[in-house]
């Protein structure tokens, strides 16, 4: 965001702003506690809490158990100290032309206090009308409207066919890509959790989708993977799934050996932890039977990774994929079918360029 007062649209500094005004500011400041910020926040916002999590809990307890007066008195002292620290650090080098937007939970006293001080200094600070709650209502409403504005090309293919890698290459070729697995921090399968990384909250996932859709040009196609309704623990918005199901597909046909090779590369973090794989496979007992699961677990114990991956693909993932495809992404005459054995960076780049030429 520009800090130039000349290039930025003029906004009256003492009136509350709305979600529609977000792009008009140099910076968006979330004045809520770190815990609230971690659950979800406006994309691009920075967290400058006027009360941290412990302080917020302390003030809330005083409000409920003693009185609003005592809570406000203690709260004001804490807020003043925190704002003073932010003034000495974050705001210390800001020019007079600096124009921040400040929000808290409901657009109340927390963001109001920080906005008031910034305005008294001479900054053209504004408070977001309705705070995070107004922003959240906007995101929920927009995720029912925005998906229908775009035309999608859904990349389909059995597990291990390089769909996620292809999306990354397409993005590198300046295509519009909505990588839902990246936004969800999950690869969308039983073993899809990323090492050392938790999934975001549902609200944060939806914020990321909203921000991505807002960046797209409706005149150009959006490339997306053939996801199910859930990616790990997260739900894909209904309107987006419906739009994806109604879109033409790019179908990748890749031989088993190439898929096994790709998966042993992408899931290399499991190769050093066979016990985790054995544990995860146990969740499939009701679906595949104890005899099959015991055989798979034995392969994991022996670290026979190519054999295990091939068995999982042929006996579990491929049958499930065929059923899901027939139900959600049925073949159409408008689909583009691509055969490849080369899932290297160069091979995927050739594939991406062929896709974009056809699109």
C-alpha cells in the first residue's frame, strides 16, 4: 500500500470506514489480542494489541465479577501503556501522511482508543465501522457471491498425478490459480497433514479464499484442483464447490510408476517415521478390513515405500477417486485430457504451457 498522500484516495479521517474502503489505507491495524488475531484477521493486517490475551481476560473478569467502572479503570491504564509502547516503536518512524485503518472486535473502545490517539497526533487514522464482526459478515456474504463470477478449469487426476505441482507451475506462468490445499495447509488425504504445521481456523481459511478471489480478473480462467468438500478439517465454501462441480476439467492421465515416484518424493517426511504411518493406516481398518491394513502396516515396518505406495494407490486411493470423480466431476466433451509420464519441473512446465495455449 502506498504511503503517498497524493496517490491515495482522500478519505475524511474522522468518519468510520467500511470494509469497502480497505484498499484506501497505508496499513490495516488489528488492535485485538494476539489470540483473536491468530484465529482470523483481515488479510495483510498487522497485530498491535491494546490488550494482550491475559490483560483482556483480566478486564473481562473484573467487568463480570466487580463492576464496569473498575474494569474500565484498570483497562484504561493497560490500554494506555500498550498504546504508548506502540507509539514509541511501530509508529515512531511514520510520516505525517501515514493513513492507517484500525479495527477491533466490534469497532468499540479498543480500536477507538488507538484511533483517537493517532488522530490527536495528526495521523489520518480511521476506525473500521463494526470492526472484525462487520468484516466477517462481509466475507461470509461475499463467499456466496464471488465464486459465480469466475470461470474455472478444474485439474483432475488420481492421487500422485502432480495436480498440486502443476498448479504451482501454472502460477509461475502467470495463470490465475486458486490453490486450496496451500491455503488449507493440507494435502487433502489421510496422510495429508503437513509436518510441523497446523491447519488454519475455518474463518482464516475463508478469509484467504476471499482475498484470493478478490485478486482475480473475471475475464480470465481460474485454475483449481478437484477438491472434495473438506480438506483435512476445513470445509470449502458451498458456492465455490458448486461452481467447481459445474466447470470443465483438465484430466491428467499418469502411469502408476510415475505417481509412485512423485508420492515418495512429496511424502518424504513420512519415510523416517513408519510408526506414524502405521498409526494413520489403522484409521482405515473399518473401510478396508484388518487383513489389508495389517499387510500395509507390515510394508511400512519394513520401509518398503514403493510397494506400500503402489498398494495404497491401487487398493484405496484409485477406487475412491473413480467414485468421487463420477459423483462430482463427471467427464464432459469440453474436458481437456492430457497424458504424461514426465512429472519433472520441465515436464510440468510443458504441460502448463499446453494448458494455457488451449485456454
